[in-house]
C-alpha cells in the first residue's frame, strides 16, 4: 500500500489492461487488511482515496480476484468493511428465490 498515483496508474494500464481515463474506479487491497485505496480520474486529474478502518478489516484480495467489476453499492460495502462474498451470496439467494416463485 505504499504505491502512489504513478505506480497505481501503471498497474491499471499495464497489468489490468484498462483505461483509467474512462471514468472507472479502481480498488486496491493490500496485505494490511485494514487499508484500501481507490484510484479514479475525475475529468481534471487523478484522485486517490485511502481508507484505513479503525475496527475490523477489508476482505482479502483473494476473495475479490474472481470479480473483475463491481457496482457502486458493492464498492460502498467494501469500503464499509463488508465482505463481498456475503453480499454476492445474499444476492444469488435472492435471485434464486425469485426464479422459484
């Protein structure tokens, strides 16, 4: 979590093969489970948001690797310290119950 604007921008373009300037947010979770970073382009420059939880921890990177894209709701939940596996499991159960009804 020592990376700044340049290093994170390079990760987005080189490793993720994504364009940072299309309005997407990029979430970075490090080894320290209490810290997360969000990188985005707001139209005039790069914005880097860093959050450290006072209590609890963010989900592990391994738990998020299978998910390439998340919505605003999921991002808010992650930044609140919620594990997305729980969120996705609840959403799947809700979808499955609608299919049965």
